[in-house]
């Protein structure tokens, strides 16, 4: 049996690229542009999660694996929005059999500001 089987992609996620634009005052502002106007079909699963206790605060740490159809536009440090939660891509595993395997960590807090999201 082939160890690398195609998986059913039954969820949609949006992948964003961080775009730097001059602000006209010598600085740079960052905005986020989707690589697809309708999201990308994927399979996803949690690979690691825990609660990090720092002083009196709790920080939920989650790492997920996303499996997309092969897409050469998905890169490390891009961002994924999945079910109103943002993740930063930290690793792209082997791209084979027409699929792209991505490891991403959850970004805590409100990220990004809605005004920073560009339309496709």
C-alpha cells in the first residue's frame, strides 16, 4: 500500500502574503494579500497544542498541519486564516504527489487589523 495517499480536502483556508508598502513618510506599512480569492481546499489537523503559563497569564499554543493541493505560491512566513484563527507558516514539508504539506503555528491576539487585509 502506498504510504502517501491523497487525503480528502474538506475545509477551506485563506493563505495570505505579507506585502510591504511605503507609507509616504519614509516608513513601511504591512498589509496582507490573499493568494486566492476564494480560499484553498485543505485537510488540516492539530499536531501539537499546550497551554503555556507565564506568570498569571495563559497562552494557548497550537501547531497545525495543513495539506493543500500543490501550490508553488505557498511559502514559509506566509499566513493562514482558518476558522477565524490566524497561523504563521513555519515549515513546508515535502511537496509530492500533487500536494503541499504545511506546518503552521497559531498567532495569539488579534492579528492582523482588518484594515491591513487587502482584497485579491
